[in-house]
């Protein structure tokens, strides 16, 4: 039986995060453009463009997503987060016109994940961002899955190089399903086993039976 030293964990869905997922850990270090709304004493070393001891109010800089979320408060204005350019109106127009022409890996590579996390920040453009994320995913999904189902025993590097990390995971899942079907069709499939959900259900039913 094949064994792995590390079993990959799926990233969180939408605005949620899975802190044991490597993808979510990398996503949390994506840098966001911010503007300080108050002074930060003795934190000048965080701003590489100056030798000042403090960070004054109104300073524009970049902070990782995890720190921006930790400092952001709606009631007490500590900092304001600016939208990365890929989520601004200009790029939203491009995505709404034809999402398949955009190289999401070059723009991200966590386009959907970071876009969902941007909804944590109070922006009047949040509804438009959420709608664009959804329509972009829908618009690209069928083409990506068709590609995954029509590339059996082929080099797929050219097919996935323009995909976001979420899309790459879906492509890999589609390829796995295709390879499994081809093996079954040729009689090389392994013995069928019951789903883990079925096994767990049976265990619960057995536990409920009185001795």
C-alpha cells in the first residue's frame, strides 16, 4: 500500500481558513497594500523605505494578509486596506467579459482564496468582488474540467500553467477520476471498497445496538 509522509489537507472554503493547510499558510503571507490610520510607535523597522523609529499616520506600505486581518478593526481605525489591482474595477471588467483569457497563476496564484479573504475588510466594492469571483469560477470551470478529462497520459503542464491553485486542485481531481475510470475500463482497477462514510455509519449503528 502506498504511504505518504504528509497527507495534504484541503484549504478552507470561502472566507474560512484551515490553519493546517499549506495552501492557506502560503495564502496568509500574501502582501496587501495598506494605509495606516494612526501612528505605530517603535515599529519603523517594518517600513524599509525609511530609517524613522515610528510609522506615522498616513503611511502607505504592504503587510501580509494575516497581520492585516489581525490589525483591522471597523470601530477603531488602525489601518485601511486597499484592493489589489486584480480585484479593482478595471480587472473586474476584464473578468466579466471573458475570464478564460486571464492568466490567474500570474495574477495570483491565489486569486479565489485571496479574493474571498478580501471580503473580511469593509469595502463598498465587496458585493461586486464576490460576484466577479463567482462568475469567474463558473466561467472557467467547464473549460478546465473538459481539459482534465481529455488529457489522458499526456503532458498537462501547458494546461495548468495559467490556473489558480484552486483550479489546479480541481484539474488534478479530474485527472485522478479519468485515470481511475480508464483503469477500471481496462480491468486494472483495484478491488472496490466501501466508502468511509458508509463504514462510519455502520459503526455508529452498531454502537447504538444494545448489548
